[in-house]
C-alpha cells in the first residue's frame, strides 16, 4: 500500500482549483479524517471567501490570476489543509501563520499526510472474504463515519487513484442534502 504522502499527492492531479473547488476538496478530506473541531471557526468548512481571506492574511500563497479567474495549485491545497487541521487541533490563525513560515514544502506535505492518513486510506485494512471467495483478499477503506468501501485486491478498481476517486465520489454523495 502506498504511503500517506503518495496518496495525498494523488490529489494534485485534480489541480488547479478555483477558490470554491479548493475549499470543497479540503473540506471533504478534513471531515473524512474524523478530526473533531475544538471551536466554531474550526468547525466551519472553508469557503471561497475564507480562501480569499487566508490569501489576504498571508496564510495562503497568492494564487495564479486574480478575481474569479484565480487558480489554486497543490501547494495551496496543502496550505489550506494545514490551516483547517491546525484549527481543529485548537490553534489560532496567528499561531498557524507563524508555523506556516517554518514549513518547507516537504515538511508541510508530510505533516498534512500524517494527520490525514486514515482519510487517505493509508490505514486501510486487508480483510479476507470467507464465504463466496475464500482466497480473495479485500481492501477495506474508511470513507466517513460508518461508511466503508470494500475492494477486492485483484480488481481493476483496487488502484490507489481509483479508490481515492471512488471515496471522494461517495463522500460528495453523502454530503449532498438532496441525496437522502
């Protein structure tokens, strides 16, 4: 199984994002990690407005372009993940800003990946199916609280990039109010 950093890097293929897309992608990952918020600002999902605020405050690097044409890359994705993770751990924006200056790219990526390892599937278990296929190995991947994907290892769907895409699609469906 791939490392949490490798699994996190798979998300870079979805870049670039606009502010709304970046915020939604980060929200899905942080929520799936099951990190319990410590206060109201940590509980709030980042919005496009919050992304612009973080840029203006120096917490996020400036995007490419401006206004509605602004695009955000993998580095912005890591920065926004780090902000929301640290907020959920109880850190203030001022503390986070100081910390962000100390993180080089690789350190930031490793920090975020280790915090999100369960949500990225790095902690996926291999389970044995005993009834129909006694010799088939299965991957069990946590999607959200009470929801798992089970993918047989010899299936074309067992590629890490495919599992990430399926997990994100299920999370998006769970998050839609009109899906119930």
